[in-house]
């Protein structure tokens, strides 16, 4: 603002016949704040410009002062980066900035933060993606960015090179709405255990507190995101997995099947601390209703999940006319694309939709599963069928059928909401007679699980 005011004064002075000159410098290298921040990285791209050396500034100064204009400028414009093949490629660009030489040496599912991206790299990656690829990412989205997601952006850029690429919100498509409900398949070696303990803080005094029972989302298993989160939780962490009950078709049936295992974990304690995420929030509410009847009391924390919210979200994205075959096509195409990022959703969905029966679709899915070694065929197919049943259970469930509880509820919502046409507390005041507290953290339905603020809220919850 001050610069703009001074420039208007300079223009007025020059118009009145008095000497005046304003020089707009870009980033100046070797001195000042920028130099202190970037140290010896003189070629760092900052806002589409490079740092101009002092010697260059002095060389240009005479030309600038001799120009007739009141306001002049000097900056070094950065050239666009090209991939090694001579054509722009999002993944190669990020690999160059982060000095990653071989794609085989990294995990496609690891975030840039996990791969060692520092603040300077983040600035350069963010500016380069926006300038060269019209891909605008927030700092939170950049930290959570994976090479698998970059491949999706690249595929979209190639197939629709006339359309600006940007991160889309869940409300922009049914496929992404489904992706936000699917996290990962978890650990197959422990999938049949109902209650598994995750490594949490090493503080033995904290571990003496009551355990925090955590319930995952639609996949029903303890994926890597939960192992990572548990390490920052100041209590014993028990993950409830409902994959052993994959054949069950209703939310209440799953909760009833888990009930005795939950009571065993609580033992003689008459209190509970339960955290439910997404679909797991529905299981949590049913469990709390049963525990209250058995004389237990405690607290419930729901991570972006509630009956009205999930039912409305499912109906909005899947529609009233989606058949079982359509839902299987959608599920299979998403899961295969997560396994093999080189395939586009449209191609996969077309492949599966051309097969008339669910059995034939699963046979085709089996061909893809055989190309990887992480998950077995039986486990992969069981997960698909189980997720189909769980999604269907949400679609067919009436939120009003949930039995009202007395336990207070803390709802943790993301800033990037998946559904706007709903009360701030997801209508949870209709589910509990207790208080409903709403907390907001940065991210969307999926990335909020990586937010370090989430385990802090869980610690406060079980304090």
C-alpha cells in the first residue's frame, strides 16, 4: 500500500515538472531477507522470478534512471522447467526439484512431507506447479500430495489439456465422493483380528489411562494412517476392525458383532473413550447405545462422520437410480486405479461396465490383483464385497432409526467440507441428549487424518 501511494506521488511530481523516479525491483540476491532465507540458492524460483545479483542491479541502474518513465522495473524472469524428455511432466518436475533420481526408490503413496520436502522445496514446487501446469495447491494440499495423485493430475492434463487442472472438492463428482470414503485396505496379515493394539506414546504414565478405542472408515481395517496417528496419542490405542464381519449387511449387525470384544477391552472399567471416523462413526454410535444400557458411560469423538451426513452424502453422489452393477463398476475402477495409477478412471469403469454380471466383473478385477503382491486375491475380493455391503447399508439406513444416546459428542470437521447443505454439527443434536461440540481442522475428509492437530484433539478428549 505504501509503495503504491509513493508511486502516485512520484507520478504527480513528474507531471508537475519535478524530478522523480520509482524502481520496482524483483527479488534481489546476496543481501536482505530473501538471501537469509535461501542461503546460497541463487537460482531458486520465487513467484516466477529468480534473484537478481547486486552486480546486475548496479549495471541496470543507469538505464533505469535514464528512462523517461516515472515508474520502471527490473527483475529476472524464470524460465519454465521442462521434463527430461523435453515435454512438461508434473512428476518429473517435482522429482527434479526434490533431487529424486529413480521413481522405483519411492513409494507412490508417500506424501511429499514424508519424503523430506523442506520449506524451500515447497515454495519452488508450489510456484512451478501453478506457473507451468496451472495447478494451484494450498500448503496443506501440497504437504499431503503424493506421486500417485500427481499421476492422476498428469493423466487429466493429457486427456483434457484445454481445461485448467485444479484440486476438485468432493461435491464435484461421485468418484471423488467415493474416494474420500476409501482410505486403504490396511494390513491383510492382521485383518481377522477384531481388536488390535497400535503403538502409541512410550510414556508409561499416560499409557496407564483408559484405552482409546478407534474405529476406522469404510475399509474396516487399520491402515497406515492409523498406525502413524497412534504414535502421537497419549493413551493406549486399540483399533476395532470389522473386516471379520465382512458378510454382515447392516450397521447394527456389525456393532452387535463387535460388542463383546469392546467390553473385553474395557474390562472392569465402566468408562469408555471411543473415536469413530466416517463410516466408523455409525458403528460407534450403535456401540455407545449398547454400552450405556450395560451401565457404561464415557465420551465419543466423531471424525467427519454422522448418520445424517453420510446418508445425505451417499444419496447425493450415488443417486437414486444407481444399480448394484453400477456401484460395483465404481468401486472396482477406484480400487484398481489406486493400485495401478497408470490407468484412468474412465477406461477402467468402461472395462467393468461392459461385463454384464458381478461374477465377470470380479474375474476381471482378479486379473488386476494378480499383477501386484501386496494383497491376495481372496482378501481383495472380500474387501470389495464388504465395502459394497457397507455403502448399501448407509444408503438404505434411516438416520432417524438410531437410538438416542446420553453421551456427549465431539465432532471434528475439516475446513474443506464434503457437504454444505447440512447443519454445522451434522444434526447430531438429534442423536444425543448430551452436548455436541464442533471442532474444525484444516484438510478434507481424507487429508484431515494426516493433520497433526487431530491427535492433539484426541489427547484432549481423553485427558
